[in-house]
C-alpha cells in the first residue's frame, strides 16, 4: 500500500498523498520525498518533508529545505520562524 502512495504522489505531485505517506512511515516517506521536495514548487510539501527530516535528526537537510520553502514563499511566518530559529541555534519546534 505504501508503494502505491509513493507512486501516486510521484505521478501527481500536487496531491496531498505525501501527508498520508509521512503519517504512515516518516522514515520511508522522507527517503521517497526528499528528491521531489528538492525540486518542488510546493512550499507546504517542502516544509512538511523538512519537519520529518528534523524529527529524524537530519537537521542540515531540514534546514536546507526550510530555506527552499522560504524562497518560494518569503512571507510565510512558519518558514521565517524555523529558518531564524535554526540560524540562532534554537529548536524550530
């Protein structure tokens, strides 16, 4: 079932399948979703993947994706807060 979600998301990247993937298996989901997030134009998807990476301890990758999300939506207070928190060596959560 999980692979079906991954395939469906890859086929239609603007869907919300990624949220189900992250809930079902955050580790496997980030493995599938990071390459998509690195080129995506969906700042919310990018941020959700970054959140999952941070929870996994992959803080550098998470920070890079939050910065990408901020570039796409410079007025989003969530991305501003998370990027600034990491920059100041504070937890973004």
